[in-house]
């Protein structure tokens, strides 16, 4: 998978904005193609955001010491496959 080229700096871009725009482009490129493990969002079970707002997302449930994924309806524990109430 190739990373798309992002050209945030054009000839009319003010000089003061160029470093900011380059850093944003580099950050987006790193998200698109990470070169190393990245941190996972962490929360306690009673503070999880709505699963419906984060379909296919992954979270570390700190008080249960397990990963969970959103199926679009519930957060599903990766150790047991059960929904987190």
C-alpha cells in the first residue's frame, strides 16, 4: 500500500504557515502508514464511549485488562467474545 503524496505547501503559501503545514502532512502520513506500534485508546469499562459512535474501533479496557472492539452496537471483549455491559 503506497502512501498518497500530500502537498500542503504551494507557491502562494505564506512562509509563516509552511512549517505547520509540513508537520501536519507528516503526521497524516504517519497515521496512514505507521512504521511502529501505536498506542491504543484506553478507558475503564464504565467510561467507554458509545460503541455505535466508533464502529470497528479498538480500545484497551484498563479495569478488565483486555482489548475490546466495537461491532457498531457493543464493545466486544477480545478475551471472551462477550459484550461489555
